[in-house]
C-alpha cells in the first residue's frame, strides 16, 4: 500500500518536508491555517529563501503529487502519516519554548482523523516530555473507535542545505512506543535506509533530546573557540591557526571551530535557552548552567565588533559604516537573532551612518530594523564608507579583494568579523584590518584615505 502523507505547518520545516516527501514518491498534502500562504505555495512561491526548494515545490505541484490546503478535515480523512512541523518559538517574555502551535495542530488533527491506523509524527523541536504528553492528548481527542498513534522524528536541517538534508539525511532518529509505528516510518524512509543511512530507534524522551543536544553541542564548540579568541585578542596569537591545530585531533574535529561574531538564527539560540528552562523545571538547575555562559560569550562577540569600530574610528557619530551580510548565515534570508543585524543596530545606535548590504536578507532585516540604510549592492554600501565590516560569510564577500574597494571607500579600514579574508593581503595593500581572535593595535596610518 502506498502511504498518503500530510505535513501540518508549511513554514520552513513543513514546506521542505512536504516537497521532499513528494520527491520520494509519496502523494502529499501540506496544511496550514494561513490561506495566503497556501495560495502562494500552490504557485510555487516561498516567503523565505532556500536553494532548490521553489523548483522542487513547483515540480510536484505540477505533477499533482503535492498540493496544499487549509482543510484539516480533508487531511484527516485522507492521510496515513501526518507530520507535525509547526514552529516552537521562544516564549514572549521568557526563555522556554512556546508550544501553542504544536498543541493546537495536534489537537485539531487528532479530532479530524477518520482513517483507522493513522500515525502522527512530530518533527518540531520540543522540550523533553512533550511527546509523551501529546501521545496522551491524541488518545483523549481522537475518535474512540479508531486506532491513532504518535511517534517522534526530529529534524536536523541546515538552512541553505535543507533539501539535501531531508532527501539524504546523515541519520534518522525515531522515537516510538509501538513496533508497528517504527515499521511505518521505515516505509516512509525506505530510500534512505537502502543507502544504509544510520537508523536510531529509541523512546520519546531520547528522540526529543537528540535534537537539542546536537544544537547545544554545536553551540558549545562555537562558544569554546570564541572564548579562546578573547584570549588571543589580549595576549596575541592567531585563533584560526589555533583552531586548525586542535581540529586535527580526531576527538575534536575542525567543524564549527570557526571563531568570529558568533551564532544566531531561529534554532541554536532559542533551543539552548529552552533547554536551560526545561532542565530547571525538572529540578536540575545546575546541570545546564554552562549554556548560559555560552550565550554570554556569543553576545560579547557582537560587542567586540562595535568596540573595534570605536577603536578604529573613535567617535562613531556621523561616520559611514558599511555592513556586509545581515543574515545569520549565508544561503539564507533568515535574520532572526542575526549577529550581523545586531552589530548593525548597535553601530546605528552609537551614531554611525550604517549602510547594509546582503544578497538575500535586506527585506527581512528592513522589517525588523527599518531605520538602517539598505543598499542594493556591495558597491553602493561601500561607497564613501569610513569602515567596512563583514559579518556574514557569503561567497561574494569571501572573494573580496582590497582592489575591488579601491576608489570607493573614504578610508581603507576593514573589520572581518568572520575571519574569512587574508589579513596579510589587506594590510600589505595599506588597509587598517582587524579580525576577531587577533591582537589589534591601532596603526599610526589608520586615518589614511583611499
């Protein structure tokens, strides 16, 4: 029997999962409460940037394998496997996860299901204990004459690589209470299993914790190297060489040891804060306290960029600063908790005239901080700048040379907050050049104009 699959929630996670399930050969319905979003998706239009996803959606909408609706009743009568992919944002005024959307989607779906043997599968990132509670909620809300079960299958998507990560995951984690539920999910992911993708079968609690543990560990590596960059900025040394050296140790590895302005986005910051909140609720106040210090290290990196700007420019008032990159990472238009946007806002609040350029993120950033100036090109942003600050490592910026800015800027002054450029090249070209993790002393010629 071919499974019918629904995906509840058509944001970043849901739209990606729906399109990829169709690519794997299933008939799929994406469900959302927002009619405008459903109409846009039905035309293959996305409210966010993700390489390859619009094309995949249009391909399967045109083939008839993928469609979108606001009608939960239709889905409840049709679907065999229902993925919950709604958001779990940080609580307003708190640090815990807001489960309003997860609870509402699960309740609505359980009441709508009329097909016996349906399986609800949670993909949203939730605090440990949520799946067990939702399992009981489903049993209470479903038709008592039907068998409806629940499993948990966390997502591990990287923005910019979400399609690849869904179609060719590096592991699949499934938390279930019934062997038949695991068997159903093995059928869903049969193609990945044929490629010998690691399959981790476990309980609800472990499945929930795997996702937040992975994010916490990645945040720890980033914060660790950034803590050492604070040391090398003070005593001297090169943080990139240090990271390379310890990264050769196979127990450590080089990935996520790139010192810079720190992490951001819609996942890592909120997930580590929600984890701290949840373990405190469990009476383990001291267990995850180190995560709070990681958060502080991360925020101090942003402050460091501003302090470097002040060190180079003196009074920021009226000085033009070009900020290159405003998304939290390249290949995305996501500006949630973006270090680049935070730095730009801090510079603006300190009196600088800030010109922002990002290949994909300007529109979203303008919604959050409209008072900044937004340029439509690198050239426009850098023209007459007293200082250029690189905060997101788009390829366009990683390939930047001193010659490309010659004659544009008012002063040859640059902060590479992602440590992706050659300090020697820029300094030999006569630039005042600062990077995070390098000791910086104000050169005597720092005021030299271009």
